[in-house]
């Protein structure tokens, strides 16, 4: 293909991708075609769907009859999933809204059966079709329209329609902000970084093109000699781990006598489009470890990574082990072709993958909670909900350089190079099996981005002691789990280097169940692998760090 024709194709792809939010029409058509053709040649599956439709119709008819005989208060014929809160209000149990809800839930269940289990359909295409159908059903749910939502109808009667009037103003305000490319409001008063969130005292001790390194001030008279370096994900700002004081993991760690360092990623622009995944490893994690070695010479480090930062931390740990570098004490991890090509064309046109595109993708994974329920509250009920600190952080997204993100998608996701020993750092391949320090891995029960059973596969790729913790909650809320919060629980089990592999179900049966935050389990685990507390290191410049670069949270986290 000539350079001219390739440039034309990329321009067209980028234009279409901008209109579709980065979704490839070719990839979607391929998935639908795969599913439809295999379903057409599966008479057994078709017969199963006919039978299930008939049975669901029978169940619904029985529900209607019982409702008529019992004054509209019959036992439902299908139960809500525990994570589905659209129909929690008691008004949904009143006729005829109970019939509307039950009809929708039965149809939703039937479509789940129809889009899964069709023999011959690739796993990726099955997941894509099921995801798209779920999005369509979420969009047409009876909770989203005023005439079929009893809560909206009651509010409209009570306020004389003022809720719809206020909702119209909210819709216009959001539309104008979207057209102006401004961020949505983070609640009535908002959250300011350094004032409301990211307020744990500390200093920036290192600043380079890609990172700022923050060292947090000690909060105890004695500290553990081994510091902790936390590597956050580069797709969001680091302060997910330093939210408001009552739910800050950083503040909790320093309060337990640990010296904590945090990487704060710079928000890349067009000039950074050629930064690679290797750059993020070398100029990010390795550079930060070098700086810590300058402040605390001779100390081994507890390396911890959150979300995608966990992937980066694991790769860096493998590279360090490959090179015979003994600076780590432990490792803690909190983690199709047409679509990737399409995203690459979109990213090349801007040099980065835009924050809102990534945020939109994550919202689709939980569209009930993160899209439709908020639209109902804002536009139909006319209510502006106060945004909690976690949601405000979630809206404060960053960009990703085109080269780095393409490498991540292709080499780690599509080609699985890390698991196959082909992923290179510093020009040489790395393997997680080379890691020789104990590993603490944390998953959450309702993680919609990194399901815990996928995270659990880490135990297959490493040959060391692995302590795996399964915490209650979701991808972010399950990690931000202050010990003071009630209702927290987790399961924990350690596999030694000599133990045989346990599958996830067997692990679940053997794991110790405990009430409370996983933070307690982690700090106990860290303390057991740390030395006795000593006087904290003296603050101030050193030979390798000649100047104080300002207080935390630094400057990179403030970049838009």
C-alpha cells in the first residue's frame, strides 16, 4: 500500500472513529455476522430459544393471573440481579408497573441466552454481541422513560411538572458544556485537588518529562525501613489512592508507619505521541526507583501498582529480576484486530487517546449505574446529585500517547506477548516467572474492568509465594476501602512457591473469610516483610536530589 493511500485510509478511519466514539463498524459487523450465521445453522439452539420464549410467556401469564387475583401484589416471576438497582423503589411492585418490569426482565434474560452459547461463535465475538445487546436493552429499559417509570410519574404529579422543567435546564446545561468541550460539574461545590482531595502532606522530590515523584511526610515517630513505591494507572490521576482524608490509602499507610512514594504521571500532549510503553517503564517506574535509591540508599522497596499501573509494575519487576537487580522487597498488584486498527487511526489524528473516549468506554461497562440512572435523576427527576470524591476523580481523566496505547493494546492484549515471553523492556524480553519476591494480589468481587478470575491467572504465571485477596466492592470502590467503613469483607489465601496450582473455585473454598477492609490484610502482610521501625529519614535535599520541587500534590496532577 502506498503512503498516500494509507494516509487516506487513516484519515477516513479517524473521521468515522470520532463519530462512533472509537468503535469500529467493521469489527461490530464481523461480530454480528459471526453470531447470526452460526445461529442460522444451529437448529438445536433455535429450538431451545423457542422453548424458552414459550416458558417465559407462560411465567408472565401466571404472574398476570396471580396479580389480578391478589390485587396487583403477586410474587414476581423473575428476581432482580443484586447489582441491578433500577427497580428498587417499591413503586415498581405496584400494578401495572410490576408487569412492565417483569416483562422487561424476562426479555433481557431471553436475549442473554440468545447471544451466548451458540456453537462456533468465537469467544470475542460472543462477548461483543452480548455487550451490544445489553447496551440496547439498557437504553430501552422502562426506567428510562417518564410514562413507564412510576417514580418519575409520582414526582411529576407531586411537583406539577417542575421536575421535568428543571430536568430540561439540566439537559441544556450539559449539552452546552459538551459543545464547549468543558468538563461536567463535580457537584455543587466541586472538588479541588490539593484542597479537598490529594491533601496528604508530602513533597515533590523528582520531576522529569513523564513523572513527578512525591515523598509523603512521616506521620509516626518511627517508620519501617523499607519504603513503598505506588505506581498508579496512567489513564487517571493518581489521587484515587489519596482521596479525601477519611478514605485515603496513602494517609492510612503513613499512619501505619510506612514511608510512601507516589508516581504522578504527566498528562501527555501531541508532542508526546511517540512515547512508548517501554518509556513508561524506564522513565516512569525504573526512574522513580533510582530516585528513591538516591534518597534512601541501600534500601529495598515494596513496589505496588494499581489497575494498569499494576501491569506496568509487574513488567518492571520482571525486568529488574531479569537483570539481577535486588532492589525490590515485594510486589503488590491491585488488575480484536479491526478495533485496534480503528483506535490507532483515531489516536494518530490527535497524537493521543482522549480522556473522554476512555471514560466513555468505562461508563459503558456499567451503563445502568453510570449513564442511564444518572440521566433519569438529572433529566427526568430534575435532581443534581452531589458527586462523591470517587466520582469526581473518575471524571478527572488523562490522555494516552498513541504509540504507548497501541503497544499496550497489540502486544499485551491482542498478541499476549508478556505471557508468551515476547514482551521486551530495554530491548530484551521479560518473563513474570523471573520474579523472585513475594507477591500480594488484590481483586474485587464486582470488578467490571478486571474481573477477579482474570487477575487470579497471575498465580499461573509466577513461581513465587502469592497472597491473593478477594475484596468486596467494584473496580474502584473496592480498592478505596477505609477500615472505618462498615460492611467491608474479603477472602485471603496464600500459595507458597512449592504449592500446586489452585483453580479459582477451589481457592474460594479454601480462602479465609474475614470482615473488614483488605487494607488491614495488606499492611499486616507488608509489616511481616519489613524490618523493625526506626527513626524516619531526615527531610530535605540530598546529593542526588538537590532541590525541593514543591509540596504535594505537585503540578502534573493539575494539568488538564
